């Protein structure tokens, strides 16, 4: 069975998952698929104009502290960016365009690291350009590809699919029809594949 | 350093923590304190009339499935009770009265098991009676003690303390001034003690 990794580029806990998942999954020979989607439309449909961590400052403050501790636990650099949530639309479109490319996981990690280790604005073409370049791919080509209509439609459809699957936050994992929510459930999802 | 276990008798994830914490903490020689409190007043202060799992059916449905899986992982019996959330006030008062008794952990586990393994209503004196009796203590004495004013005041004060500590859900763990939220952070809290 395939483990689907549903993630949103603006999501803090997605940073942890995207950064640590690939070696864990490969070590266990678990087949996986990246599923970039947008949380914004899902939050809006649920009556929230932005991230629940912004709407609820108490949970927000807790989340930032938890992120510091969890990043440390996983050996990942972390610094709270000055913008939150960032606009992850363009990054998600590039990822959507590149899903069948062998470097797409590295691209996702590069974008998350720019955001949560260096505080760079991932809605900027420059930041995405560097991330694509660091993967050895052609930034001009992929940024142009990301602007094409079929890619926009693809991402929109995947976001609707997320909603139909009952996904309400990121990261989420799907194994068959089984849904897991949160970076701290990655191991549960992996165990589910291996049952 | 002491690890404080802040829990609410009506909380699903508190069942997992209360059921599994004591042997883990004893094995590591970690000093701990039970901190029963009430989530109701905290939720109300945060604009929620009841549990967020009731207010948000999508997250509620996810939580019940997650509880089934997590209980299984920990080898704990679990059946979704017909009432949720139950009224844990009386149980929290008995626990408050019995905090210095050696059987108070066993009492908490007995109440949670009655609720989440057998679906019994923990607001009923009968259920609490049996839980106290099973601990080898005198039910009539402790149920009477739980109704005394100093116990009511104690529990109210501990709930206010929880709020002052920034606690917004249960279970939560405190180590020094460090706050951890959720059964899935028990191991992080234990590691924090041992740093």
C-alpha cells in the first residue's frame, strides 16, 4: 500500500514531515506519494479566515515553542519566520508540476528550509528559483510550467480531493482509506502500511 | 525536576496518558504529580460552550478513529461511549481529595476505564463508588470528603492555575515552566526532565 503525504507549504508541522519522511520511508521500503495541497480554501470553508494558530494566539504561542523543541529533536534547524502563514501557492504549483521528477522531494525540502530555517519568503520567485536551481533543474522552465492552466487546475483538484478525504490540517497521511493527521502520526501511518 | 500531569476526566486523550504514564515514569525514576483540573471553564473562557470535538464534527470523527488506533497501540481497551463529553466534576473532586493517597493513580485509571472501555457514566455516584472500592478505599468516606468546600475550592484553584500556565487542553505536562500538550508529548516531557 502507498502512503500519501498530504502537505501544505505554509504549514509548520509539514516542515518536520517533509524534512524527515523520505529516508524513513525508503529505509522501510514504503511506497509513498507527495500530495501538495492548499489549506487556505479548506480553512475558509470551515469558517477560518487564516491559520488557527493566528486566530488562537494561545495555541499559536504553544505551537512555536513545540516547533522549536520538535525541530531540535529531529536535528532540523528552526527559526520562527517574521511572516506567518506565508503564501505557499506558487511553491505548491511548482511541486505539482514537478511531481514525477526525481528531485521533487528535494525541492520541497529546500522550500521548507528556506522558510523555517532562514525565514525567507517562499512566495518570492527568487526563493523558488534558488530552490529549483539547487535541485539541478531549470528554474525558468519550471517557474513557467507552474503558471500553466493545467497545473493550476491540478492543484485545485487535489485540494478538493483533500477536503473529500476529510483532511482538515497538514501534514496528513493516507494509507488506503485510513487518515492520520499531524507530523507525530507519521510513524503510525508507516506502521499501518506494514500491518 | 517534577513532571506534572494535568488531566481532565472527560478527556479522551487523558485516558491514554493516565493509563500508561505511571509505569513509564517509575521505570525512569521520574518524580511526578497528578494535576486533575476542569477543561469546561477554560473552554468557556475561550468562547467554546463544549468540547472542540463536539463543536467540530470533522475533527471529532477523526479523534474517535485516532483514539481507537492509539488505544490499540498501547494495548488499552477502548469503546466510544454514548455520552461525550461526560461530566467529570465529581471524579475530579474525589481525585483532588485523594491526591496524597497511594491509590489515587489507580482510582484515576479505574474511572477512565469505566468511561472509555465500558461506557459507564462517570458522573454517577455508583461508578465512582466502585472505582474507589476497587482501590481498597472507603467509598462512603471519600465521596463525602469530595463534597466538602475545601476540596471544591482546591479544584477551582487548580483549574485557574492551569489557565495561568497557558494550558488549553488535556492532557498537558509541565516540567519547570515548560509546557507540553497532548498524550503524544508525554515522551517529550519525560526527555525534558532527563536533559
